[in-house]
C-alpha cells in the first residue's frame, strides 16, 4: 500500500503543477476572476493533500496501520471529489458539481483524523 500512496501522491503533485499552470496561463482568459479563484482553491488543496499522501506513504513504509490506509484513501478521495468538483464547476459552469465539494472536504477531514490516530500509535 505504501508504494501506491507514494506513486499516487507523486502523480497528483505533478498534476497539481500542470493544472495550476493551465489555470494561470489559459483559464484566466476564459472565466471570471471569481471562478479563477475557485479553480485556484482546487489546485491549492490538491497540492497540500498530494504532500499529505506522500507523508502517509512514507509512514506506511515503516508501519502497518489501518488508520494510515484510511488516511491515504481519504486523501485520494478528497482530491478527486473536492478539487475535481471545483475544476469541473469552473470548466463546465454546471452548479451541481458544487454539491460534491463538501463530500471531498469531509474526506480530507477523515484523512487528517486518521493520520493523527496513526501517528499517535507509532513508536
């Protein structure tokens, strides 16, 4: 599982740069400044949680923990649902995508709580 989290975290980190560059260079001509901020929020949260996923992967190299597994999958789900829904909202203009965003935010919260529980049990 550790290698999967490390791989997905690294790919997501790379995509953060690509998506962020797209937003900064191409999207600003196509959407309102408010929607550009929404897009940038998705990029920011994807980047932060890509790094968190790498931390989970590194910890998982040294300890087996159900809490770490939950944390990793929660961060992946959060990236897809939170950041992904914001990207789709901005790119399609379809408001119902915004209803998915809180589910992704909840996944991020579950990921951080699970990571805290795993960290508490280390050592």
